[in-house]
């Protein structure tokens, strides 16, 4: 069985990945033709039965002749889902679950930043202004605030757990109400109830995947459902929000502000108004990226590879039709 992997070019990380796979497979590893060197990745696409990568293009998929399972080391994999791949019988799994704690840290950190008006402190520092009265007047407690988490997968559930730990109330929005709600979520709203969900939330956190149904979910009309005191935190995809409508609402100060980690165009163009707005915190798509990411991807792939070799059910099988 040929396994072609393109997850790192760092020699130390490649050695660790080999060790992770060996630990999971033991003697069964001898049956694999394991190609970890990324410089050999392209040459082995045609023969590979298993492929692991972060991104996978339509051109790469067109070269495959023997592929049965594709592992993608990301949670949002829509850019790798070419029409031919979606229509094929190839099993696709993603890296769902490895980001939860770090993305929850990011969201809670953003909420604490806003509640304590560190944004005003930073702007005051840069302008050498002592803004004590303004900060004290506008700081607020979190205990009575509601966090609306749109998307209750592994990341959304972890965000809910972290937010309730500081006394916040969490409500959730998701498509499928049949599944039981995460323990930390007080109420679940269907996507058809999104207006109520938005009106109830002091912080709206977007963790949804990008699908035809979620693209542009927060349009101009829905953004205006938000409370004037509400904040939007987007760590999902930039395309979940009508960016021009959000810009207008923020410029008009119809909501309190936004923390934006993802954008329709990345990197965010230097001339974009978001950079200069005091009620916007721009971060460069970092909420799901961290130093130990590659190690976690390696561990997850190694576990799933062992399952594949043994004929067991794979973790994180991606529904190519539903888009998550």
C-alpha cells in the first residue's frame, strides 16, 4: 500500500511523523510503502492509495489512479473539494477536533479584550493619551452576557465550554437540531431561527463551515438584527459575512465592534478600511494556527492510518454532499 504524505518539509517533524505512525501501526507498518518526503509527493500521486496533505488541487486529483482515502490536515477544506473529488468514491477526512482548545482560547481572549476595553487602552497608548475615564465607563462584566456560537462542531462546543467557565451564557445555532446539544450550551436555535439567535447575543461567534447555505449568511439585513452593543467575532470563513455590509454597519457604529480573523481576500489588502477602524480588531487568520499544529495533525493522521490499515471506521469522515 503506497501512502504519499505532504505535511511537512522539516526533517525533525518528518522524523516525528514517522515515529507517530510507527507507534500506531507497530509491525503493520512494514506493509506500507510510506513516502514522507514532500519532494517526492507529486511523483507518487498516480500510485498512492492513501494521500495526506493540507491542500489538494483538482489537477493533483486528476493524476490519481489508485486513491481510496484522502486526509486533509485542516477543518475547512472547501478549497480542496474539486467537483471530480466530490463526485468520486474517495473517502475524505479532515482535521476536525485538533483546533478546539486553541480556538476557544482565542475567542475567550478576544471577549476579555473587549470587555476590559483593552482596545481603548491600546489606542490610547499609541496616541499617548490617558483614557482612564473612558475605559472605566465602558468596561463591562461578562457574567450576564450571552455568547451566540454559530456552528456547534468540535470547535463551537469547546468555545461554549470555555465561555461558560467565566460565567457567560451560551446559545447555539446549527442546522441539525436532532443531535443533542453540547453540555455547555443553554439553548439551540435552528438556522431558520437566526434572527432570534442574533437578537439574543451580546457576542456572535462564527465557526461555521463554508457551504452554499452558509455563504453570505450574515447579510446586511441580518447584521442589522444585532444589538447596538453586540460584537461579532468571525473565526470561520470571511465569506460567511457580507463584508461590504459589515463595513458599513461598523462605520455607522450600529454595533459595538468586531474581531475579524478571516476575510474574503487574504491577506487583507493594505488599503482596506478595517485596518484603520477603532472598533475592529484585525488578526491575520491565526485562531486555528499554532506551533504544535503539525504535531497534532501527525498524531491524528497516524491514528486514522492505523484504522484504515486494520479496516476500522475512520475518524472525521467528511460528508462531501453536505459540505462538513
